[in-house]
């Protein structure tokens, strides 16, 4: 009788917990999800100053310098050009590089 009660409790408890990582379906990071990640990034060539300020380590003055740089140079060609902006060094760039992107050439002014 004791085994029946223990087995019943185990089944009841097992039913309330989610699948373990070993039994769960694998997370597939397909090309389409990578495309949507890129689409969610901030485009350095079209984003306005307030949106640039939402990036970590970018304040009003640095955002203003980013806009001035892109207007002066005709737009960013590479994300690495962010390091040409005063106040954005390698460490800040490393935090930003996965959050920003360069849009299509047709989107540039």
C-alpha cells in the first residue's frame, strides 16, 4: 500500500513540473530569427537622436555627435565607424555592436 501512495505522489508531482532540459524540444536559432534580430537593431543611418540616446553609454551629446558624423560623411558604411565618434571607445563599441546595424544604402540621405 505504501508503494502505491508513493507512486501516486510521484506521478502527481511529475505532472506539475515542466519538462526537463533533456526532454525539452531544442531551441532552433534559424536564419529567420537572426534576420528578425537584425531588424530590431537600431539603424545608425536613419535613427533619430532620442532613439540613439536609448543605447547603453550614449547620452544626448554623443547621440548628437553620431547624427553630425553621419550627416557630414554621408552615412555609416561600417558599424566600426562608431569608434570615430568622440566618447565612443572600444569598450563602449563592444557593448553597442550587437544593438546597432547599418541599413541599406538606399535608406541613407
